[in-house]
C-alpha cells in the first residue's frame, strides 16, 4: 500500500526541488518557521505551472486560529486566488476560543471554496475531543485532515493517530505531520497505518553573517532538501514493500 508524501515548501527553491522529486504533492506556504502562512500570489502562480499537485495553506497571520469577520474575508479572497490559478486545493482551519472547530466559519469557507478540495490543517490538534472533531470534519466535507495527534510531534501522538485512522475508514484521509523524518517515518507508518505523511523534508543551513547582523535573517534557517525527500520516498517505498 502506497503512503503519500506531501512536502511543505515556502520558497521557489523549495517548490522547484519538490517538483523535481518523487513526492506525491506539495503544500505551498510562506514562513514555515511560524508553522506556515499564506504564500504570495507570485509563488502560487509559479506553483500552478508545475506538474506537482500543490495545495495552498490559507493562514492570514501567526498565532491562534480564532478569526474575526475581517480575517475570514482575507481568507475568502485568498481562496479566490487559488481558484483563479487552478491549483489543487486549499488548506484551512478555524477554532473557537475553547479549541473546538469553528463549524460556522469552516462551513462558510468550504462553501466559498466550492469546487476546490479542502484540507483541515493542524487547528485540528487544538480540539478538546478528537473523535467528535473528526466527525465534524467529515460532515463539513473536508477531503483530508493534517494532525500530529495533538502532540508536539506525530511520533508522540502515534496512538491517537492510529485511532483516528481507524475511525476515519474511507470517509476522510488522515495525514500525519510534525517531526517526521527519514529515520522515523517507516516504523511510524507501520504503527499507525496512515495513508499519507507531511514533512518539510528540510535541512539546516547557515545564513550570511551580514544579513544576520542587520536582522534580515536568523543565524540558521531550514531549507527543502532533495536528499531528504529522496530518503523519505525510499523509506516509505521499502515500508510498503515489507507489508504483508
């Protein structure tokens, strides 16, 4: 059974690397160091020219996922851009103050995105009741949900992720993400049975000292790495071949 690999990228260099790899799809964003924000229109346009299916993260700011009307309007307008460029779909999420999914807001956004597959991002990991939230996501019409099982990393949340996979059946795709690497992805997939995994597939690079000194960049950043993607694909392929 093939396990899909989704690579999240936040630059044109990362997009080019992912498109040239054997990854199954990409999530396009900006500011991965903040957990991802909405990418620029320019990056979306370049992604639209690639053969690799690209889903676009629509997150208008850092912080929580409790959005007011003006912020929801920004999200709707960004969804319109994704549709106009004919990209693969949108990645959205919204919570109430108590962590529950904001059903009215999400229903409104999914209706606005009609014709575009919608993925629920890790706003899902803030919910107080995961089985209830998964049923809500299914009822709302999400194609896929990205989760670490509510833990800081997917490996730590593996037990809950397996439970979600079993609950989901064929009704929605459960995709695991956060901290998955070539070193841990194969045993994780065997343990949880997830049909898809999500990773930045990145490595650390040092930034130029002058840009760091002037405050234009941190001392080190993480960049999409073709070798890491290749290693992830290899481990996932070997794991699939080893299954009975």
